């Protein structure tokens, strides 16, 4: 890469944690946008908090560990861990303030106007009070445990992200009035929002924490309650497993899951009116400082507000319903294997149903011609159809292998459960390679066709999870190309057996070759640009962190390559730096669905090459995970990727945010006379129109879009 190490300085890179916080701000912006339906705004408000929880559990916890270590290093952007922690703290405080201002001044009043109210005890009439009292006696009181705080009762080990109440009370003892403190844990087994009975279908709620607070005297009899305040602790949730020293990975992960709930505290959230002495006492007990304290003006665990989003009600407060149809290429085919033999099939979720993937597995499980199924499972979710198909395949006499990743963060318990069920059903379950997470999305079906044994593949950017497939944008490929089948066979042999990595024909596999191949493809574009040949790169991904990739993109930009990056989340590259990245634009789309596809386009002197896969451009994906990136070789599918899956997001001027060189983002807006474009809604509109149109019907009003040299929104 030439003298890049000497050319590019820390100020040419953005701090990873701060970049992630900018992404979460974009999520919060959707909650603050009055143009979105009200319940969709509530959803984004909840996601903002859920994202922050994980950020503290993993990233802030990591920064704290670095600060406590003896090693002092600077990250690519030049910050030490302490400097990054302070910058993160400042940014999070601003975000949390904006978030709860949004709740108090926008969402809460708007919900009340639409018949969704959160009541306190003074707001309840006598019938409500009677109902709440009965609910408390029957449902709540039996599971409450009052915990005194005194020399005989040390501070309890509070679970990660649990909601708790600290109580100040006094009691007469030996003629003297003594003050005490106690803690009551708000039970996780009960709904955090208690819905009051309403004959008219109205939605009135009372928070479980407020309900418990009202009845504290009942569980502390003989005392006088002076006050109570809610608080919440976030803990380090990273798993620490030494695979080299572990004989049973499943058991080790299971044991570590118990420790996660009791990791070191990294954040304390308290109600805004909690007295300073109690805040300080909690900080001291948890070994935290003022920097770790967040004073909250509203519900301490907003993720539980998703309860008002769920359920069959208030369609006028939501996005219009959308049920994904079967992909056009599969609509007329009952036999999926016959359809795949005709041509490669591209699936674009959630605009085309993921049920086609489930059907592929279910057909393979039932088909007497199928000999074997091999599958990777990273995040399986709670839907049993994928796992059920694998178990049915065993019952039908097929050889079935599942490579289950036990360490998929926050899905470990789920995956352990499925792994055990698969093993009990007779599936051969393996956990991959020591030292690497198996993040590849791959299913291989071996079938004895009439002419020969053929290998059918499903490769994808997203998980085998039918639930998230309705919420995430992802791409899948169904193919029986011999080169892809041979690569998949060799990779499964590597994952399940003992062998050296064999060079692939078509796939690019991390950690063995993906990084070097991507670098060489970027450098090829730079060489073409210097020769005056057409050169362009378009990359759509979730995160761009890897320093060498960023430097290669900088060098390509300097060579004259036009580079458009569509990066949903973290982006450590700075676009539009004079003399460094003048030819690079970065945009992020946050909309109804979570952008999750990874697509890389290389112009290749008018012979475009397109790669799709499971890997973002981060060191962990390149070096610490098994990832699969595969080419789109069918000409029609390549054209579809270019003219739809890349061109439409690049045209988006309603939900796209354009990144400035300082790392901030501004919302793209149509210029005067320019047509508004919202890419996700256009994908939906195209899909619905194609579904309604018969094969002999009129031509679609949505022709394929030419990939513009430079969309106007990117010229700003």
C-alpha cells in the first residue's frame, strides 16, 4: 500500500465508539421525527435505549478494562482509552438528555392524545384502586423480596439491567426512631407495564415500579416510608472463555452466562429526584464514580415500553402493514430444486419472504433424493421451523450436520437450547474452529438428481432467523453452481473435521483470504483509475473499521476512484477530506427496516464484479470469524443488484444521512425540483406491484434505475 502508514494520521480516522454513538443518534432522530407514525417513534425510542444498554455492557466495559490495565495505547484515531471514555460519556449524556426530552415533551403527550396513558395513583378512580390492590395482592406481593441494608444484610448482588427500588424508612426501636435503607427488586417475571381494565378498549397503564412503591408499607410493616427511588445497574456482559483450556465449549459458555448477570458494574441510572447521598452511596457500593452516573427523567428501562407497540391495535399509529410475497422467480415453482437448476435465484428480504428459505430446508428434509444437509446457525431466534426441518431430515434418514455458534452475543442461551435439541434428535452438532466465531451464513444440500449428484446452496448476508428476516434487509442466493458447491463442501469439512484451509474457487473466506482479496480489488480500481479506465467502488455494509481497508480506500480516492459507501453504523473513515478522500462519500440509511445487507461493487473497467456476504469491514470479521463472501455471477442478478439494491439507496433523499468530514451527519433532502426518494418504501412498492401484476400484465411503472455517476444528494 505504498507509504500509507506515513501518509495517514490519527486525525484522518474517526473514533469507533463515537461513530457508533452517531449511529444511535440517527436511531433517536427517528423517534424525534414527527413525520413518523407515533408508535413507530416509540419503537425507535426503545431501540435507542436497547442499543445503549449493549453499548455499555460491551464497549464501555471494554474501555474501562483498558483504563485499568497497565498498558497505555492509542487507537487508530489517536485517543487513549481514558480520552475515549470521557468523550463517550459526554456524548451519551447529551443523547440521553435529548432522548428523555423527546419522551416528556413529544411522545408522552402524543400518546395521551391518542388514548394511551401512563397513570399514577392520584390519577386512579376508586374502581381502578380496587383492581390494582387485588392485582398487587394476587400477582405482585407473593414474588417480592424486601432486602434490608445493614451490617447483617450486605448489599445484594443485583442482576444486570434489573430495575430496583431503594427505600428510605424509619422505625421505632427501644424508644428511638432509627432510619434504615432497603432495596426491593422489581420482579422480571411480571410485565413492567400493568394495563388497567377498560371496557371501551382504552389503553391506560401504571408502571409496575410505581405500583410496588405505593405498597411498600405493606412489605415493611411497622415502619414509616420516607421515600423510594428507582435505580438500575448495567454490568460488563462480555463472556470470557479460554477455548484452549476448555474441554467442553457448550458447558463453558453455559457457565459464563451465569457470570454475565453478575459482571462488574459499568453504569448506574437513577431517578432524577433521588437524593445525592443515596446516589453517592450506590456509586460507592458498586465501585463506580460520578462519571458512571446517569440521572433519568422518565422510565429507567424504556425497552419495556415496547409492550405498547406490540399487539393488534392502533393501526393508524403505525407504518402501513406489509406482508412479503414469494420472490417472483419462485412463485410458479413448487419444486425449488428444479427452479434452482434453471438459474440462480436472488432473495431480497424482507421485501421477499424468508419463508422460501424455510421451504428450501423443509423440501430438502422431506425429499427422498436428498442425501445430506449441512448448515451454519448463528442467531436462530425462537422460531422452530429451521431447526425442526433439520430434525425431520434426520428422521427421514438423511445425514445432517449443524455448525452452531454458541457465542453469538446475547443469543448464547438460545443457541445452547437448540444445540441440545438437535443433538437429541440425531443431528451431528459441532461448534466450529477453536478461536473463531462461525459467522458465515450457509446451507448445503446434497441431492441425487436424475442425471448426477448435485449440490444446492443457500448463501446469505443474514441469519437463519425467520423473525429478524421480517425486520432486517438482507440478501440470499440459491444456487447449484459447481464451483460454489465445491467451496462450500471444503469449508464445511474444515469446520467439522481436521484439515488445512483449501483455496477456494469462487468464495472469499475469512480469516484466510478475504482481507487480502478485498485489498487487491480496491487496489485494482486505483490502478485502473490511474490508467484512465472506468473505476468505481460502491460498498454497502454495517460497519467500516479496519484501518488497512480505510487506507486503501483513501489511496484509491487519491488515484481518482469514485467511491460511494453506504454504511449503516460505525464508519471510522472520514469522507471529503481535501487531498485524502475527496472522491469518497458516506451515507447511512435508518428507516423502517434495519439495514443489514453487505454488497461490494467493483467497476473493473466496465466489467463489474459484485460480492455479497456475511462480513463487515472490521478486524473481528477479517481475522477472528469464519465469514463467507460470494460473487454474483448470473448476469441478470448482477444487473438487479446494480440497478436496484445499490442504485435505490444511493438515490434516497428522505431517510439517508450524509456524513461530513468531522464525523457528524446531515439529513439528505430533495433539492428544488428533485423527486423525493425513500429507498425502503420504493422496494416495498416495487414488490407489491410485481406481485399484483400477472406475467402478461402491463409493464411495471418502476423500471430499473440506472446507476447514476453521482447522485445529487452526494454532491453536497
